[in-house]
C-alpha cells in the first residue's frame, strides 16, 4: 500500500464531506464512509465486481438522495455517488445521476457535483496506480537481477567455462598419457594463465560500473588508521568505465593520506553535474600537494576526456579532484503517460469548472476581463505541476486578491487556487501557516463585501477544499513519478550489486583457484614425472572446484568449506616453499562432527560450536585472498592460519613473515571485496604490518551471523 498517496486522497474526500457536514447534512459521514471503503479496497476492487458492491452503492445512493430531498443538502453531494459509479463496470449510470443533478439545480451546485465525481475518480485511480507501483517494485527488481544474472552466466560460460573445461581435459589426458605429459602440461599452463587473465578482466569490468566498493574499502582503510571519514554520495550508479578510473583515484588519494600519517579527517565526495561525474577527496595534515602518488592516472583520465587536479587549500587541506564524462544512460520507458495525462486533464478540468462557477456570478459586462484573469491563473496553476516557481506564485497571489476590487465576491473563491500550490512549494511548517493565512483572508474579506455569515463560512471552507483538491491532483502525480523513480533506482542498485557480487566471487573464489592451478602446473613442469603426477591430481581437484566457483559467480548456489579451503591453501603454500601452520578451532557447516582435526595435517581445537554456511563461505574467501596476498606481496617463508572465539564472534587470523611493507595491500580490490562481504554479516576486516616484518590480516564475524547453535 502506498501510504502517502492514500493519505492525500482520504484528506481530500474528508474535506468534501466536511463541506456538507458543515452545511447541516448528517448523512455526509455515511456517504464518506462508503467512499472510504472503496478506497481501502474492502472488499476487492469494484472492477472485479464483488457481490457486496451493488448493495454498498445502493446504500450510498440512498444516503445521497435522502440528503438532497429530505434535508435540503446541495446536489453536489451526489458527486460521491457519481465518482463511485465511474469506478465500476456500470460507470454509464453516472450520466443519469449528473443529469438529475442539473435538473434539480442550481447550476453551480450541479457543476460541483460533476467536478467532485471526476476528482474522486481521478484521485482513486492515481492512488491505485501508486499501490501497483509500490507492490511491483520487488518483483521488477528481482526480474532485473535475474536478467543480469543470466547475462553474466552467458558471458562467463563462453570464456571461463570453456577455459576450465580445457584445463580439466588437458590434465586428465596428461594423467592418462604420461609420455605426452610435458606437452600437455604446457597447454594446461597456458590455458590456466589465460583463464586467470580473463577472470581478472571480467572482475574489473563488473566492478568498474560502480564506485561503491572502493568507497567502502576507503572508509575501512581510513577507520583502521584512526582517521575520521565523511562520505557524501551525489552520483547515480552504475558509472560505467568511469567507475574504474575514479576508483583508482580514490584508492591512490586515500592510500597517500594514510601513508603520510598526519591526517585528522578526510572527506570523500561525489557529484553528478551537467553530464559529468566529479570525485573530491579532501584531507588535512598534508605535507605536500604534488600528484606523484597518482602515477599515470592523470594521463589515463585525460585520455578519457576528464581532468585530475591536486592542490592545497588556504587552510592547508589537500584536495584531489577528478572529473569525467558521465556514462550515457538509456532513456527510461514512458510507461506512465496515462497516469500523468489523467492527472493533468483532471487538474485542468477542475480549474475550468471552478472558474465557470465564478463566472456565473460575474456581471455580463465583466465576463471577458474575468475570463482573461482566470486564464492567467489556470496557466500559472499548470506551470506549478513541475517544480517550485516562486515568481509564478507571486503573480498568482496578485491575481488572487487584486481582481476582488473589480469582481467582488465572485472572485473570492479563487483564493482556493492559491492554497494548493502553496502546499506543494513549501515545507509543511511553512506551507500550512500560509494556507491558514489565505483562508483567514477569505473569512475577513467576506464580511467587508457584504456577505452573510453562512456564505462567508461556505467560502472559507471551500477555499480549503479547493486547495486540497488542487494539491491532491498535483501531489498524487508527483507520488506516482517518485515511486517510478524509486523503482528504477532500486532495480539499478540491485543490478549493480549483482555485478559486484559476481566481481567479488570471480576475484575471491575463482581467481584464487586459477592462481593455485597456474602455480601448481608450473611446479609440476619442473618435477620428475612420478612427482608431477601428484601435482596434476591437485590441479584436477582445483579445476573441479573452479567449476563450482564459476557457478557461484554466475549466480548459482555456491558455498565453501573452511576445512577444504584450509587444506587447499596449505597445499598451495607448501608448493610455493612456504611453511604453513594451520590451527582451526571452529567447526563449519560443511564439516562432520569430527571438526577439523586430522584433515590434511590441520589441527582442530574444537569446542566452539558450528559455523553457518554463509559466514563460513565469507571466511573461506578471506582465507583465499589472504594467502594470495602472501604469495604476491611478500617474501614469506612462514605463514600461520588460525581461528578463535573472540568478543562474541569468530576471528580468523592469517600472519606471514617477509612483509615488503603495506604497499598496495590494504587498498587492493581484494581487500575492498572482503570488507564488503564481511560488512553484510556485520563483520570486520583489519590489516596491518608490524615492525618485526610480519604482516597480519584478521577477519571477525559475530556469533549470531556466523554460528549455528552458539557456543558450547
């Protein structure tokens, strides 16, 4: 249910009923109550024609006609019945109701009846459209994600899937035909290298659409360095190719800020302005304003049609600012033209109808000038449909009050036209006092024009009602448009998140498998045939696991065993000449009751309960990335991997010697991926190098996210 849309409609209908209640009709609440049932869809929509609806319409019709013929209520109350009929399959019956109102008279009351019927029909239809949009938002988002998942699966199957199949076939052939093993191993190694390059390119491509993961990584890096950070996001995802360049700028700027070690605050700001995307990183404590840390980014951004500048502000803050052309975005389908046309048509009809009522009281010699003035008011009202036009409001205020000097009380009802735009143009705290002032002005001007008290009260109440009608028609149109835009944003965000998930899985899961395969293949080529066979068996197991990782990256169900991953990385580290000590104290969802003890030389401590599948997969991905970093960014000879219960959660720690410093590691895309993955489970990731040449990566997941059954 769209709450704001329904609330607007209820307020307008209540205002209509209040007019007749003030006029002395005790049946107005009954008529309004039935109309409210229709709005709340109890029972189902009249378009489906529920058996109870004819009876409700009969009761409403009887109440309306009883009010007209027994209590002397204006025929305008028949607008409730006319609006209800227009919303049903028997809508032609609204015509004789309107004809009866005209015959009963007077003319201005009959006009009010017709206008009320149209307003009730329009507001209800617009509310239903808002409800439909609100209800469909999740299904449309799911459809967008499913479509993107199929597209990603097709892309990965064509490239990486075929490559993994070639690796598996080649390894099996090498195992079956030892005499051809050397040549086949060369082909397998080449295929593994190509697959790894394809996986990295695909991950970079999927990630480049969005700046969000790099912002998350930057926030985590600054927080770990105890630098307060503020993020202001003003762009719309996805960014396309510009995302990769801006991510590089952000990574370099934040890494430099942390490296200098003097910052006490950092601001990361993005904005979309006139077809361009702008990124600003502002930090204090800078010693220099050069751009050496940016490397070749200025040239790459210039080649892409953008600019990259660095400098110091007067306050000594360092500013890195990059601007790139925004990606052309496809035009959104204009599938709500009917709702928009309905709103605008009804608005013009209501304005013209109320204007005709005013012209009926203008002397014949002044009709044309009055009509000209009303035409100006209507034009200004239509202009207020889009945006807040203060000049138009000022002109409308002049045309609301000055013509009273010429046309008298006939013009007093125009004040209602001013109330509606005021409600739209200002915040409630300002708008309602202004509307109250307009209403009070009618109550004060009425007696000065010689109007009796009853007529003055009628004009005063009508001012509020007219304002609410105008506001309702304009606001509902805005609500429908806002829901459409929110729906599109949600779908776009979900698609971007799906691409980021695929990028994370390609990098964290498949990338590690392929890197392990490549390393093991190269090792096997240097070993004697009898020893190479053992390594080839490991490559075959890695290839099979890589196919499962590919299915996970493509959106299929995929999970990882921490036990199996620990055994795998231990094997890879050993093959690379790194002494590995693994001690896991947590039993995963994929492990048997025996825990981790005795698996591939891994010691299990036991006693911490069971780790949930989602958290186990996240920690396994952390382990993969950590070991990959050990091999890439260190001269390690020793590595320790352990898990323990800590602070109400599970902590995984990977430590290695031979650290070459922190260059590139904390700000790497892998660390950003893992930070995002753990944040989804309310977990944390910290990295850092000690002065003793050891580097440590620690991931923590709370028990409620990571464990089944708690602690023992």
